């Protein structure tokens, strides 16, 4: 982890997943919450190092390992994307020390494990000037384990600390750009440690296991222990110069983020929903929030959370009994969210209908569809009714179609003969074409993608998008199916691959489209981590029309489609005054934005 002072965020890449495997994800910490940024760049790895080059305003990453593979590649993060800069030097290594010398404008690497024999300890010193790696010292600290390094700006030296393989003691060395100097024994000798420089107080801060030490250039002082669970092999460490705190992140508890201000530890992470099994999520357009409803595995009550794009807020505990496999739909005419069905921990299904008005839950019906779980439900804005299809329940529930008008349920015609959706199907209402789109792959009979106009079901494609969450994307003007990294766009006849949401190892995901902010909100539960987290998909860069993160021909095609449909959010680039106008000046405006690129 490294602190990017230009963008005022800590940048974290990679590491070990709690349940095994390597991460290739990039996250940033702004002092309030973690935000996922990119997975395009370095391959998944751990035991690498990162520093911030303040002269060139990039984060530099070097080395690391993934299982039996060791790396010698150098990457730089500019706040938007990763760029590979070197691939062969220094030799492959992990657990090395790395720090940025701001006076000389170079990144310095010392030691680690690697070289011709991956487990061999190294004692070489290298410098990176942004273009070339150069070996700069033939003598210096002896072979050692658990080495770390930070730049002391007040004394213009790099401070290195680690356990000598000869003496077994923790030694302190300093590098001035010309030679290494041994400052003697100090601190605690440990195999794994993390180090940062606190520029406000002029001290080096070192975490060795849960122990915290500080070095003032003369002596070491032990400070308050970190309150986490792991050793330093599971930590990432960086100093936030804007807020004057050292930030520590613990991978054994992914949302355990601590901050050290020189006197005490604090744990500022915002509240977030607990791990839920088969929850449901929908966007409330009246209150401009995404609503998540579910319950923790062993909690007896349902929790209702709202996401406003900045953070989570717990709005209610209680209302519907604890359940999984329920469904939600937002009634835009009455400004309420409707919940139906689900199953409790003992396997008992129910047929209750509840409504949420933004303040409280009210059970409005216990009559209508039979008890079931894993149905699909969406609100038909053209007819003002909520449509429910299929699910797992008694009899022929998988083929049933019901409608809720806010007062009572009415059973409509069955799905076409031979079509049954028991689970892994989803629905959304296409606001441009005024049809309900249904797609899935679990049940029996004829699967694929179907559309419903309130009278007739018509199969439009044999392709199914099972397990996905379906939403209507206002910006694209189309139905989008989202599951993990996959995004598929439905044009009324075919599914086409959309830009990747950049999420891997997904166990379960839910999605909602935030109309006010023009963003897709994706809630994911990863196979490798016992957490749920939000990823948002969208782009504030106008030229990146398809929101892929890359400017290419697809952005022109996206623009032209928006121009054809006359969608203001896409084609009114010049923001014409008075009556809305979409004309040649918008094309020229988009072309200029494309040439200018994204910040």
C-alpha cells in the first residue's frame, strides 16, 4: 500500500485472500471508505512492494509472488490505470524493502528473497528513476529476513530495519544515496514488518506483528499495540500526509482498517451490511437510494440498508421476519418498495407481501401467490402493477404469473406451455419499449429470454442470462444483466457483451441502477472472502461513453447510438441552451472530448 498525495488516497493492490488465492484488485482508501478502482494491470500477487513517486505523481509497484511464480516486473499507477514499465530488472524477488527518496527522485529497492534461487536471500541495492533500474551498491547490510524501508525527509536518508541472518538481531541501517551506514541494534527483530514515515512528527513508524515501534533518528520507542488479529504478513501500511495518520489494513479481517495518529489507534471505517444469504436489492427513485433487504446467517431479524453512493445507512431492523430468497420491486407511482415471499432458516416458505415507505415496513397482504422463494418480480410502469413470475413453491408455482396493484394480487395467464422458471431467473421493465423482460435457466421446459406486454408472453431469444440481476440502464436505454464481472445488454432481439464490471471470484451478486447518479450499483459476495461489498459501475468522463475505462471505437458507436435515440445524457455534449437540441455540434464536442481523453 502507498499514499498518493496528489489524489489524497491510499492505494492498495493485491495480497492474499483469506481463504486462499491471490488478489489482482486495486482499491483506494480516502479516510472514510474503501473504493474498488481497477483489476486491469499487474497479475494477482502478494509479497510485492508499492511506493509513491511524488515527482511524477505515480504509485510504483515492483516484484512479488503468486504461488511458485516470482515477479521482476515494474508497474505504475497514475490514479486511473496501471502501466507496465519494466519486466527484467531487478531480478525476481518478494519480501524486499522499497522506498521513495523524494530529494533525489528515485525509488530504492533492497534485498528480499529471489534471484536465481527463489528462496535465496538477497542483499543488493537498486534505484529506479522512472525509466531505468540501476544497481547502486555492492556493499551494505548483510543478508537479512523481514526487511523494510522508509524515507526520512527531515534527515534526507532512507532508513532500513530488519533481522540480520548473522546475529538474529534487528538492525537499523541508513542509505544517503552513496553508501549504507549501520546505526546499530534497535526495534524488534521480526520476519514480517511494515514501515512508514510520519512527516508531521518526523518519526519512522514500524509494525512488527501487532507491536508498534517508532524511530526518531537516534533511538527506538515502543508504542501502543495494534488491535488487529494477524501478524505483519497480513498487513499493509502507509502514511496519509493530508490527515496526519498512519493507515494500517489487515487482510485477515478485510474491513479492519486502523489509523495511528501518534497517540492512539482509531478504526474509522463506516458501517456496512453484514454478510447476507440471498438478499434482495432495488433502487428507490423517490429517495434516490439503493435499498438492500436481508438478514445475517444467524440473526433472527431482517435488516434494511440504504446506499446513497457515499455510504451505507441501516434504516430498519425488523419488519419482515428473517428470510432468504425473497424479491423486491419499486413501485414508482406510489413511492413504495414491495417485498414478497422468501424462506426462513428452517426451510419454511411464506407468501407474505410487505411494503416499505422509506420509514417503516407494513405487511399488506397474506393472500395471493402461494408460499415460495426465488421468484422474479419487477414493476410495470406502463400499467402500474408489480409482476411476479415463478419461484420454488407448492404445485406449479414455477409457471404462475401474478400481478399486484397495491391492494390485491390477481393471477394472470400462466407462462406458455412448457415454460417453467423455478429459480435463477430475473426480470426488469424496459421503460423505452414498455415490456417486461424475463430471462433464466433453472426450472424445466423452454428457457431463454421472454418479453411480456401485459397480455402475451413472447420468446425473443433462446439465450438465457441465469443467476444475473436485471436492471434498466437509463444511460444506455437498455436492459442490462449483471453477474459479477459479466454485463450483458439486451436490445430487444439479442444479448451483446457489455463492458466488464471488473469483479472476479463472485459467489453472489445483486444490482440496482441509480437513476440520479447514472451508475450501476453492484453488491457482491466473493467466494474467497466472508464479506459483502459495493462496486459501482459508471464513469464521470464524458468521452468514455460505454463506461469501459478505455477510450476506443466502442465509445464512438455508443455516442452514435445515443445520438440516434436522442438521449440528452449521451448526445447533448454541448449542453444546448433552451430547447434540447442534438446536432452536429454535439458530435464535434464529443470528438474534442475524445481527443482530450479522460483525466
